[in-house]
């Protein structure tokens, strides 16, 4: 069965340079720098990336950073906990916007 997201496309990511090599090269250089050791370890960045991938719901990123996090020694429990953190932040971000709705309701009720 075919899916909208073709799993084989992840391996083709570097092909984005086909139509604009200069910009693709800049992106990949920047991407490598982002995930290099720094104030955060490459290991920590992998877990962050996995959580963000779930918040963004990117199947390619989920695939890649599940493998990366496992390779960097994270347990399934740690990975799932990170996903729950992402889900809580995403849910909270949706709910906090209810204050805008409530403000507008109050404005319309006063008018």
C-alpha cells in the first residue's frame, strides 16, 4: 500500500540540491553545525529533535531521529517521555490560545 509520505524519500533528502545547489549546500552546512557538539551534546540534541519531530508531525524526522536516538543510547522509555513532553507543550499551546477566544467573547458581550 502506498502512503502520502514515501519512506524511500528520506534517503533522497540530499537531492533537494538538484534545483538549487548553493542554497541546499548552505542548508546542509547549517544543519550539521546545529547538531554538532556545543553547549548541548549531540546526544541531547537528538532527543530534542525526536520530540520536535513529533510536535511537527514530520514522519521523515520521526523515522530519522528514532533511529538516531536509539543509536545514541536512549531507551524506549526516555524517548516516549520526550514525546509526551512535546505533546504536553503542543496541547498547552493550543489551550492557552483559548484566552484570545475568551477575550473576544468578553469584548463582544460588552459591546
